[in-house]
């Protein structure tokens, strides 16, 4: 029977079932564990978390005749309450919150990979708080979390790819009309889809150049290695399916099983689209990532062979034809970066104009809402930054503070 107690009553040997308050405020990425280290106890006591739920059946109970808890913290034999439903927030505020969440999410995924390399089993339930926080951010404003997660460094690509695919899967599931539980499963599947890479040789996984045929053969084993890792654990069956089959293609040319068409589950088809989009839009040592709008255009040309049409169309709707961070040319001849989406129209996002192609000069950045009736400009075409090589596009839409938190 679970009990809610103030942090002041927590002692070594107790099994913490969950911590009260927002996950971002917690000092641990896990929420279910035994307090068996003095430093962890001190970290909890100084964290600002007021109370925790403990499970006396898995650890020590409260001390005999404990002091009365503060008002509202009395022990209660009920499950922890569900977090409040997220509310819509402005894009700039969500970028700030998402940048903080991404930093903690990276640490959490890195810890999961480290535990796998040490031979420890994966407890998918431990990932739920992270998935729920990512889902809440996506619900408030999808563009913030998804676009920030695309901004990776070489050193954290593997970890941040898992975070990004989690966010993309949540957004896509929402677009496809999934309920809360199905969306959570999609998020878990995205977070765990590449766990097999934890067992790949690091010199191959982090190689800065093109892989040899033998190295590629080794890397291609990661779906099956990941599936083996997750089997017998607490991960939902759909997560195992995505882990094993996210590299399958609709025409049967994928791996590891060469499945085609209806042989591939809907969740695995979702995983395939999300995995490829994040991979092709991320910068790697041997190639620059595609602009988001450029990626959507190129992936659209692969439909039928690579992706399920209905899933891909929903994916585009979830991101926008011109996803946040895209470089576009306006009819006025100005260049702009897409800042945020307009849910009512895929072709009228919020943009920030900053360059005149007529004078070939930078102009003072100006935020333009293309959905406003008074706006007399519109997007004429996508542009590739591979040609222009603007170094400050990310700062234009995300802001310097968010980039600083991401270490960029």
C-alpha cells in the first residue's frame, strides 16, 4: 500500500514509488528506486521536492511514531494523482521549457544506455515520467520540443535521436487520433527504438566517416539486439515491434526481416517515418542535415517505397509543410525562417524575415504572422541553407538562451 510522506521522513532503505511535483524539478531521472545511498538522500532533501510516495512492501516503512506531516501531506492508501492536463503556452515560453527538458532528457537516456552496457535490464516504467513530460510539451506546442531536439552535437547524437523520435512519435500519434494511452506507448516506442545501439562497438557507432560494408553489417544488427534487450521486460509489445521493425520499408527492401506492406504494423510504420526524418535533418560529422522543409519534400518522393502514405501525410500535418526552423523565400524577395506553426493552415506559419535577396543584405529581423488578413506577403518557395550557409538560423527562431542551454 502506497504512502505519501514529507521528504523529511524519508530514510535509507525506503522504496520511492514516485516524487511529487513536476518531473523537471526532480533530482533523479528515475522515480521508482530504493534510497540506499546517503548522497542520494541528501540530494532529495535539498531538491525542493516536498513529498514522495513510498512503497513499504518493497522497502522500509516510516519510522514508528513519526512527527505529524505538514498539512496536505498525510499518508493516504491511494495511487498518486495524475498530473494536471497541460495548457497551451506561447511558443517562446515553450522553447524555454523544452530546452530545459531536453537537457534532462539527454541525461536520462545516457543513463539508460550506460545501464544497458553494464548488463542491467531496462525497466520501461522508469521511462514514463520522461515520456509524459515530452508529451506534455508536444501537446502545448509541438514545434518547440521537436525542433529543439533536432539540434544535436556529434557527441550526443545517439541519445538525442531517441529523445527526438519520442517527441515525433507523440506528435504523430496525436495527429492520427490516438488516445492518451496509445500516445504514451508511441512515445515509449520512440524513446526505446534504438536501444540496440547501446550494444554496438563505440568506434563503429561514433565513426565520423562512411562505414565499411562490415561495419554497416554490424550496425544493421541493432534492431534485433534491441529487441532481445527489451524482451521479457516491462516494455509494451508495440515498443518491441517498433524496435525490431523501424528500418523496414513498404516495398520490402528494409531490414532485418524484409517485411512489406501490411506485414509492417502501423506503429512500426510510424517509427520508420520519425526515425528517418530526425536522422536526415540532424548534422553529422560527415554531412550537414537537411533543412526541415527540404527533408519533407525529399521524403515525399520516397513514399510508396519507403513509407506508408497515410502515415506520412499525417506526419506532414503534425509538423507543417514548412516545419519550424525551415528557411523559406517570400514573394517579397525576402528570406525568412519559420518560427512557429498555424494550426488552422499549413501554409501560413509565423516567420521571421531577415535577409533581402534583392539587395543581398541582411535586414533587421521582423516577425511576420502570415495568417493575419493584413499580411501582404506569403511563402513562395523552400530554400536550402546548404546554398546560403547562414550561421544564425537556429538563433533566429529558437533564441540565444535556448541554444545556450543546449550547449550550442
